[in-house]
């Protein structure tokens, strides 16, 4: 009986920690970065060309404009990605667009609200793309989960940046 009480105590403690996570951690933030042997102008143009997305985001099934604004800021798009056999539809909105410097994108993917801030810097003909990402959820349970998946989110975004590097450096 004592063993059962100890096990129940441990399960209760872990459950409380899990649900407390959503109360204390409102946002999950991380950074990813890649350096590309191309000029900032070429990197920025290639990165923001919608036709190239499938070359570095292999899960992307479709990408279509809902509303395109001159200057890009405020433009919205509908994306469909496949995640473990399930299609997820998300809305992408361009929050900031400064040519050859930065682009900030807000994603609404069901219960995940994500802001990706890409900063482009050039040094001696080599461009560094730095992603500062922030994830939130409008669902309390998902908000409790996100901090535990920070490494997974970061690894996925790093893989996309690495794929982008391979794509742009491989193209003529």
C-alpha cells in the first residue's frame, strides 16, 4: 500500500508541475541561425520568393495568397502542410518586411500562434539568417506542452534553414 501511495504522489506532483507550466510560461522562445555564401540581396530575394518554399520546407503541400499588399507588410497567405500524415491549414501574415534586412511572419496554425522574425546580415559576402521565434497558444493544454517541445520546434526550424542554405548554395 505504501508503494501505491508513493506512485500516486509522484503522478500527482508531475501533473501539478505540468499544469503549472501553462500558468508560468506564457511564451516559448528560441533562436536558429544559418550562414549562406551568397549576397544578402540574393538570399533575401530567394528566401521571400513563394515559388521556392517547397524546396526547403518539404512538408508544404500548398501556398496561396489571400491578400497581397504592395510592400508585402500586411499580406496574408494560406498554407497547407503535412505533419505525420495529417494536413494542417495555417494562415501566414507578413507583419514586417524590410528588404535585405528583415521579415517578420505571424502564423496561426490551429492552436499554435507563432511569430518568426528573420534578420538578414551580410559580412564579407556571406549572409547570416537569424530566426528569433516565439510560440504561444490560445489553448491552455497546448500552452502547457509548448515549453517541453521547445527543442523539437527549434530543431525543425534549424532543419528548414539548413535546407534553405543547401537550396540557395546549390542553385546557379
